C-alpha cells in the first residue's frame, strides 16, 4: 500500500475487538475492499456482460456485475463491521440503512461508468466513501480496467500511487480543459447541452469520460483542469469529491450551495470562481 499511514497495522479492528473509526483504519479497510470489488468487476467483464437491464430511462443500464459487486461489498462490510450502515446505488436506494449518530455509513457506487463497462471502454470504477454524521471522511476510487487508484481521508490529503495530488495550476478559463457529464433523462440532457454550448467557446475543450468519480479524480490529479455536472447522486461523487477537495480543489454547488444533485463543481480556486460565474450565467443548475 503506497499512501501515508500513522499506524503500522490497522485492519479495521481495534485491540478491544471493536471495529475502528480512525481515518487510517477506515481507509485501509476500504482500499482492500475496493481492490477486491474492482477485481470481481474486471473478472466478470472478461467473462462477458450479462443480465443487462435498464433503470431510470432506457439508456440507464444495470448489469449482473453492478449487482454482484454491490452484494460483495455489502456482505464484506456486514461481516467485518456489522454496526455500519451502507448506501449503495443498486440495492440501497429504496431501503438505505440509517447510520447511528457518530457511526459510519458507507456510500458505494459498485460500478461508476456502467455504459463504458458495457462497451468495454476502460473508464469505469468502484467508488466507496465513508461518512460519519454529515462528513465524508474517506474516499477510494479504483479504475476497474487499469487499476489506477485514488484515495483520500479528511484533512490528510489525496494520493494516487503514493503521489500527493494537488490539482491543476491553470488560472485562465480559455486555457482550461473541463470535464463534464450528462444524466440519463432526455430533458436534463437538453439543459446540459445548452450549458455546454455556452461554455465550449470559452474554454480549451470539454471532456466527457463517462464516470463522475473518475472525472473528479482526474481533476484532483490535474489531468483535467476542472469538472462540473448536474444531477449526480451521492454515490457518484462522495469519494471523488473528497479526493478532489483534499487535492486542494474547491468542490461546491452554485451561489454558495454545497455540492450535490443541483451541481458539483470541482476546480482549483481561481478557475472555480471563473467557471462558477459562467455556470451561473448559463443557469447550469436551473429548473428544468
Ligand atoms: C453515471 C456516470 C456518468 C455521469 C452520470 C452518472 P453510472 O454513473 O458517472 O459519467 O455523467 O451522471 O449517473 O450510471 O455509470 O453509475
Ligand atoms: Ca453505477
């Protein structure tokens, strides 16, 4: 494991036999779990995608692997940390287990970038965050195909392969490479297209990778200068949002709002201000 730790060994259990809530312990536990989960997803992809069905719209797909990975992670958490709550994309939405005050809630996207996964494009990830009360305290995102891995814990920085992440140095909007994404609802997409049409002439270019968690990690690495998207669910941005924030980016909504389903905007401070104003101008979180 190539990221800083305060303890020599912390496998998620205290010496008193109770699961720990230290950031190191939670991060250690979640990195190991996400690695196994991503490996399961990768092996299932090699065997071919099966049981493809749709969810919110006919373009919003779910596969046997999305369900299998979520089941695997939930079972591993229940076995190792039975008092923790889990909110997962595939099974957790209808019946999210409420976390106890001060307890840990895991927020899981078993496969972020399912359309890429379906088409065998190398941009999908397992994304797992730990939340205590209203704060995301750890985040791990792992690319299922390439094994690229990004981690962060609150107040302790963000890392990829042992490198501390610090985002882009870009401060000029016209030179900025900006990642974004689109929802599955046609009306939402029409509104998102209008925002992109307004923004595209003002920036270097736009990228649409197809996995919000990876977009946020690429912004944390400075491989894109900024990222924004409306309509995300918590499992899409919980882990990646912490990784971007710990890399020094401002992660927010518009007009003082927190990041959330309205909008997630992640950018280094100067660029954040410039992009923010353009996104307000194009009403990027406006009513549809
Ligand atoms: C989607 C991806 C995509 C983003 C969508 C998300 P999913 O998640 O993150 O990049 O544009 O808004 O719903 O469906 O692949 O888990
Ligand atoms: Ca997903």
